[in-house]
C-alpha cells in the first residue's frame, strides 16, 4: 500500500454524536492519499461502537485512558506514517479541498520541513459564519505572531520530522497548540495559505469559553512556557507581561459573569499591574468603578 502523504489526527472524547460529520469531511477530500488516525481519549459514550463502522485500511482507531488532548495528539503522531501531519478536532471539518490546497503549496515549496497553516470559517450554532483571518506584519517573527493569534489545530499541517524534536506539552491543557506552534516557529520555517479551508464550529462546549474560566488554564499554560528558557529567551518581556495581563483580565471577566466581584476586582487590578499600557486598562478600571459604585445610594 502506498505510504500516505498526509496523516490526519483526531483526538476524541465523548463526541460520538458529531464524529461522523468530522470523519466524513476527511473521507470527502479531493486529495485521496491520506490516512486518518482517531485517538479515543477514554470516551464513555458510543465512540468505540461507532468506529466499528468506519475502521478500514485508511482509518485507524485507537483507545487510550483519558489523558487530555495533548497526549491524544502525541499518541496519534506516534502512530502516523505520513510525511505531513494534520490535526482536526472532533467537532470541526475540513472543506473538501483542504488537503489538495495544502499539497499544492507544499509541492510548490519543495516539501520543506516546516509548518503550514490556512484560514478558516467560524461557524455558529445558528448557521451563520464568518471568515477568520489574521494579518501578520512582514517584519514580525512567526513565533511572536503565533503567540498573539489563536490558530486552531485544524488549520495546521506539520512535517513529521519536526515531532522528533518537539511535541504537544502534556502538562498544558489550554493554549497547548499556541505553545507548540510558537516553539516550532522559532526553529522551522512557516508557510501560510491565505484561503479558508476549515469549518471551525463554535458552540457552548468549546474549551475556549469565558463561562468556564478558560483564561485560568491559559494563564497557567503561558506561565509554564515562559519558564522554558529555550523558548522564553525569544519572547520580549513586554509581550510576556501583556499576554499574562490579558489572562488576568479574562479571569476578571469570568468572575464578573459569576457575580463574584471581589475576585473580579483582584484579577482586574493584577491585569493593570502586569501591563498598565494595555488599551484595555480604562475598561478594567471602569469594571472596578462600577463594582464600588453599585453599593452607593
């Protein structure tokens, strides 16, 4: 059997109800030299039963004890045979031409050992969608671009050899993808396809959700990355402080939503102290002002 050019890795946890749509988006690719690796991260629903109807010579299913997404993706990479590895979360979709467009760009660049990424559509539960496209200044290093912008895994394709030196950090729950793209971009070239080839489905179960206090694990993840001297030395201190400030502000917004105004105030003040120059500082002060004002006659 011909070795696959692309290996597509899907980590799945209790997503049997939407996995068929995601798997079909790979099966419907116009470029056909791929393998699909699904890592079941300890699901307790019908995922294992569902996969009995999908597994074949191109679709491979593996079960692991629940270890979170980073471990599942790393497991998938270890099982992969393709020259390039693509990632796809269990609730998102490749558009039919995704792999073909990547193949065309990779071939044009002579199959480099690097990272490729595309644009995507954000699809909301009401059926509406918007194009997600981040602009990069030509003089901005790629690793700083990835720190400033959230690029979901489905948009990214990485040469298999890169994973010999760097992998998803399994001690980071949220922002693990940002940490990996940043680390890769420090040492390897990056290529951008300015075309939307992905549907990213936004819903209440998304891990990036202010009601779930998503900025707390993001804060912890960034702090761990900044403790890594090999990566941290490439990131300016003002940018580190700005990113951490943004996390504290996100945590403050969570506590505002939860009506816990003392914790809201504490984290808003921390955010201001970490990066007073932030354009959001006025909004943070107004948030605190409103809290104290509400108790006045």
